[in-house]
């Protein structure tokens, strides 16, 4: 029998029926201590339609607009929030991790609902479980399915390493790279869930699945899809925690924090960054720089310019330490692009667009410099959006429209979600002579 969607939502928060009833009462303005029984929630999950004020309270808990409640009716509006409940409901075991990975293998063209799936109490629960799993990892999985041909795992490792190199620069479009990463993610997940392997190779495959999920997240972010990015990162965190890989968990938590800084609540980003430091107290200089750079943006988002500047200084010192103490340290191109983007966005939120442009400087070259004969980074169109925002803040409308045209030229066509972000950024300036033509151009040149 299929579970009621409310059951999936409640369990995604880790609540009993009684605790959920108390949470609904609290949302309605009542003292939750007065709720002593779970029967109301039991009836709802058994098919009884709640009163409208209770539905509104449930909608607020799960961040569903009230107009959706009125338009779609019970229980249809619940489906807006349940797309990822099965992912969150998996136990934090080796088998639960395999189920979590399976849930991220979606049919081509599938898109998640346009909101962050894991927020509030659900996010806090996922953070606690990740740290607990990392502290005491379960036994690695061992598969008893079809035999894997010799060299299978090594072949996957080689292909993933090649994709990781292309994450920093490639003649292929981000969409092509995204589909390639998704194919590797599907393949690795299929080996984990249906193949035959010992526990040593089970750990290797788990870490490879975490890397493919991270690649899918990276290319999704380059395409402007924050919501799909979030889902892949949760899978990467879970797989890395199950394998006991502290550095990876910390790095993926930092990248997840960026999703909450971009489209969510910056306070939740702070929670993720604290968890990342707890996951790996002995951070390498590169990891430390990543955490400090994300913290700088988080402080900027909440208006704390002093703390943001201090975090920026710490990030700069950490990179300098990596270069001085470990001259052979490998800082991949994708990480450099990320740190530059974070620095630019930080200064934008601190209302210093001129300083933001200095961080975006590598993207400002018009292509005449010899070093730009290298393939463009997949992040280029996403990074140029930051350039546009800084130029608009400085009143440089002509330069901003030129930059937008460069973004389209770099990719041929913009992904739909990224094209929408460009149009939204220019919309307040539609009275400028060049903007209406640009908005029409952006509407025509998207995938």
C-alpha cells in the first residue's frame, strides 16, 4: 500500500505523529504542550481532510505557498513537497546509502520542484546523522549481484578523473558534461546496487559514487539549477560519510552551504559550515580556504561586514599557506573558479561592486589574451552573471549588456534556468535602450 504523502513529509522531519501534531499546533499559535495525542495526524494520514487552517499550518512547516493549497486542494498540494522525502527517509546504513544514491538517478529531463528540499528541522536532522555516521561508519557494502569484469572499478576511476579535469575547462558545453557525469553516476550506482564485489571495492565504489554525485552537482550549478545541485550534494555527503571520508564530507557540506546562501536561509549555511569543521577538525589549507570563503559570503548575506572581511582575510591566508607550505599542492581549476565566484559575490553583498569585479577579473578578458586559448570553464556563464550584477550596481548598463551577450556566445545557448536569472537581473532596467533587445535575445537563446 502506498504511503500517504503526509506520512512521507512527517518522516522526512524525523517526527512521530504526536510530535507532528504538536508542531502543527505550534504553527497555529497554540501551546504544543496541550496536544497529548496523535490521533489527528493518524486520521489525516488515513484519508481524512484537515480543516483549512490546519492545512495552512502544514504548508508553512514545509514552505508551500498558501495559494498552492487553495489551488490544488488536499492532498494534491502535498506532492509539491514530497519529491525528496523517500531520499531523506533512508536509514543511515550502507544499504540506506545505496537507496539514497538510487533516488538521485532520475530519468533524462526530470527536474525537481523549484525549492530547496532539505531545510529547517530536516536539515538539522541530516547534519546530525551525517556526523554520527562519520564518527562510526557502518560496514562497507558487499554486492552479491552480477560479476563485475576485471578492471571495472579502475575504468570508472579513470573516467571520473577525466571529468573532474574537464570541470575546470572543456570545449564541451556544461550540458554535455552534465549528461556525461549523470551517466557515470548511473553506472556507478548500478554497480553498487546490482553488482558483485567485496567490501574493499564496496568502499571504493561508494567514494566513486560520491565523486560522480559531486560532479553532477557541479555541472548542475554551472547550468544555474540550484535545486538539482542540492539533491546531488546530499547524496555525496551521505556516501562519503558512510565510507568514513572526512575531508570529502566537509568539502561537500561547504558546497551545500552555498546553495542555502544562494537561494535559501543564510543561517542554515552557518549550520552546515559548523558541521563541516566538526567533520574534519584538521582541515588542509585548501579545505580551510573553502570554508572561510563560504563563511565570508554567509556573513555578508546577514550584513556583518567586519566578520565577512575577517573571513575573507583568513581564506586568502589559507591559500597562501597552501602555496608556500605545499608548493606542489594541486588546486584544481574548478576550485579556483569557485573561490573567485565566492569572493565576487561576497563583495557584491557588501555593496562594493568595484571590489567584486576584481574577483571576477579572469572572466572580464574579451578573449584577446593568449592565455584564453584554453577551453572556457563550464562555470563561465554562471560567473558572468556575477559580473553583470556588479556592472549594473556601478551603473555600467552598456558593459552589462555586452557581458550578457558574451555569456550566450560562450555556451551557444543559455540553459533555461540560467537564462531566466539573466532576464530577472535585467528586468528592473528595461527602460534602458539596450535592455529590451537583450531580453528578447535571451528569450530566444536558451535551451
